[in-house]
C-alpha cells in the first residue's frame, strides 16, 4: 500500500460538542464515528501536528504493537494521569526506563506467587458478600469495589486490618468515587477545570485527598522498612526486595508512584468487570446454569487453581471484557519518529489511538458482536490484535493475569453461595466513569441463597 500524507477522514463537529459526546456518550461516540468513517478516522486538532488517529483493524493494531517503541512517546500522550499516579509511574515512562520498571514489577503477577493470593481473594469475597441482606437490593458496584480494594491492600500492599488499613481504604475509596462521578469525570478532559480554589473547591478537595493518601503510603513504607520480617510474599515486599542491574532497589518515591499505579489500574477496572459479569450472568439464565454445572464438576473443596482453569468460567470473563472493555482504547502513542500505518504516513506529534472497543465489535471477527456469547471463546482462539482488553505490545497491562484470576475466584466464590439477580430487569448501558466505561453505579441487585442442588461445593 502506497504511503500518503493525507490523514483518514473524520468528524468535523466543533471540539466542544465532540467532547460533550465523548464524555456523556462514550460508546455512541465510537459507534457513530466508526459507522460514518469506517475502520480508521481522524479527530482533527486546531494545531496541525496534534491530530488524533483511531485504528481498529487487526492489521493496523499489529503494526502499532510490533513497531519499534522508539517511534512513540506514551508518557506525553497520557500526561493527564500524572497528578494521580506521580512522576515516576512506569505507565508514564518511555524507552529504557519503562522497560526497566516493567521487568522489575512484572514477576509477582505471574505463576505460583500469583496463585498463592487466591485464598486471600476468596476470604475477602466471603467477608464482603456475608454483609448482604437476603432479598434486600444493594449496589453491586459498591460491593465489587470493596472486594477489589481490599484485595489490593492485602495482596499488593500487604496490609492487615487495622487503623492504617482503614484510613487508607476509606481515603482511596472517597477519592476514586469522587473523581469518577459523572460530574467530576469532565475535569480529567478539561484542563481549565483543574483549578485549586481551596479545600471547598472540587479540584482543591481532590488534591488535598491525594496529599492525605501520600502521607499514608509513605507511613506504610517507613513502617515496612523498619520491620524485621523477611518472609513476606505481598507484592510491595517483593518490589522492595527487587534490584536493578546496578544492585540498587527502588526509592520510596518510586515505590509510592508504582503503588498508586497498581491501585488505580487494578482496583476500579476489576470492580467494573465483575459488575458487568454479574449483570450478564443474570440477564442470561443459560449462562448462569452452565457456570453452576461447571463449578459442580470440581467436587468438594476444590483447589482454587482448578477453579481458575474452568473453560466456561474463563469464557464468561473473556466475553465480559470483550463486549464492554473497561478501557475503550489502549494507551495513546504520540509519534516521535514518522511511521507508516496502513498506508498513512503519520508525522511527529500525531497521536495514535488503538481502539479496543471497535476492535472487539468487528462483525467479521465477532458475528453479532453486540450479543453476549461466551461460546465464542470456546470455539476459537483470537489473536492479540483481535482481542485486547488489556492493551497490547510493550504497553499491555502487567496485571492482566492477576485481574483475570481475581475475576474467576470472586465469581466462583459468590456463585457458590448466592444467586445475584437484578432488582430492575431493564437493560443498562455503559456510562463514563473517569477514564473508563462501566455499568451505572446505581445498578442494584438482590442476593438470595443459591438453590439447593445447584449450589457448587466451593464453600
């Protein structure tokens, strides 16, 4: 294909109107543009070098994800996250520093170490679900957030319940809930709204809460460095023990920023995915029946590693992440060295956006893509350029295996004891939640004891 300096066509609407749609109707925003302009389209900027080009074809995504990373800057394209993650977050780093941090952080999220966390996940899930009042509607999202936040604090931060645990849990929950509310989501996209007018102003409150969390995390780091226990297996302890090639470990500032990154990337996202999973399991009774039948094949007190290997459970999790991926797009790549993608020569400063949502709704890859069909993942295997809920290339989420494992254990644990049903049977649509999309926070469900005879023997 011959390269051209002409960018793909794209929407011509005023920026303010486009941003309103982007924030308030994120799924319709993508669907409408793809329907009008096709596989590739450009959102033009008033500055000629800052155009944004969306790609969703598997061939395009392969070219992007396999390109030499020197062609792109990722930190520059995602600078809006710096206030939350910190200057040293590996998610905002580029080049050698990014690769070095990934190599240091990735090992605890794989293999036997990861599976050792299963008992903690199961225990926390039972603690939270035991507080549900039978036949009384509750907000499923809040319960899933409570589970995933407690898992992060226990498994990643290595914290036991106590004063510091409770302060950090409450402060983190308050900050993320406030930031991701419909009103405050707009501030993440409009810089002029990020003004500190004191603690009573929205942005001022966010910054004040962020400082409080900083103090709590640094207190935890001081406490951890002072203790003598050497056999901890939580992820923070493994991070503190890790060493760069020169023998140096991470500084407290680096540890702080990476902890914030793991928290933000691994708490909200997994809670959203679990909320959607329970929605679909109730909407489609045949899915629930198949899951219960599969769980019942495990026998009494099964090994959690066997739970995680169940093919239909895995397929339900995969389809949940396909139909409404939590992050609609993979990390933006800002072109640093001109590169040709699908015949378009993209100049320096152009932002490339790999669209996860549009890739997951290509009819030639996923027939009847708007329907929830876990069987897709039993019938064929998809390439990393067709199915990419965790992004791709050297920017794929390092917590991917852990998030999938957590989803399976939480779902199996809840389903072994409860039938969770929607209080209102009307279909729901995704809404924006900060930088992600999610089910509406007010969606309510009702828990009833699992039907005798259908109850798996996981508990």
